[in-house]
């Protein structure tokens, strides 16, 4: 019985999607590969289908919409969510599944070793700032707020009820983990340059939206519920 779905939100990733699927399939880990095509104008969808992945189209533009749409189709115990641009090595999937099977609710891939040219200095600084902001506001360690590689117990992921349209998605997943008292493991991962040498789609305006989202959601939390979420008897594991 297949217990894992690898969820790949995509938008114009014809240069990478084929290799990403090949890497996943080479692991010989029984899993479903679910590609959510978010209005790609290139051959992303055709390449994914040719590799044997299941493909679902989401016409509402934005990563949040794509992931939210994909979650509805998942019926396995575990979900690995990763960007489809080739920057995240699929080789970490077995390790993530090991943590999930061992009792952790979420596994976060923290980008510690970055290939030259994989991320701009501006985006690096922005991610460090947002990560620290999240950790101070919510008193939970995340290590890499904007990472594009997460492992989830699917039952926990489905309870997130995602409202994000775009790049506030990862911040929302983090906030949900805090509210739901999830047990979170953080593993160090490599981060590679994109095959077409393009830069991240994340912009300065997106960073501002993420920061606003973190503050807004923190202020919305009722005191009693927040204390229950933070002072849980389960601790995060690194």
C-alpha cells in the first residue's frame, strides 16, 4: 500500500520538472507524484504526464491556491511538499519519511548548504529576517521560514485550511503548526541553483506580505489558545 504523496506545485518549470520527477522515482520509495499545474505557459504539464505523474490543473494563480487544491486529492498517510524548480534534492525524502513514521507531525528542510548562485544576497537576508521574526513572535524554532521542502502527516496538513493565495503559504503552514501543537523536526538540506539559472520568484513585496501575515495572525490568536499551542508538553526536535 502506498503511504506517501509527493506534492509538486508548478508554474513554468519545463526546465526542471522532468529531472525532479526522475529523482523521486529513482529513490524507489513507493509514492504517488502529484503535480499541480498553475497555468503554466510552457511544456511543464506535458513533461510531467510523460514521466508518469498525476497532473491536476489549478486556474487560480498562486502557490497557495495550487497547494490547497492539491491537498484535496491526497489520500495517503504522509505528504512531502517540495518546489518543482530542481533546487531541492529529492534524496532527503526517505529521511523525512523516517521522522514522520517515527512520530513527528512535520519535517522542515532547513537550507544550510547553498550552491553558489542558488539564491541572491537580498533573498538570503530577507529569509533570515523573516525567519527570526517568526521565531520571536511565535517562540517556536523553524530555522528556515521560506523553505520549499516540507514533510507532513497528511491528517495534520488537511487541518491547515489554507487561505494563502501566494508566497505567504509557508508562513501560514508555520502558524498552523504552532496553533495545532505539532511536533516539528528540522533537518539540514542542500539547496541547488536552478537548472535555467533563474532567480527565485520571491520579491521584496512578497517579503513585506509575509511579515504582515505573521504579525496579523499572531495578534488574532486568543490568549488561552496561544498558551496551549506554545507551552505544549511536546518539544520540537532538531
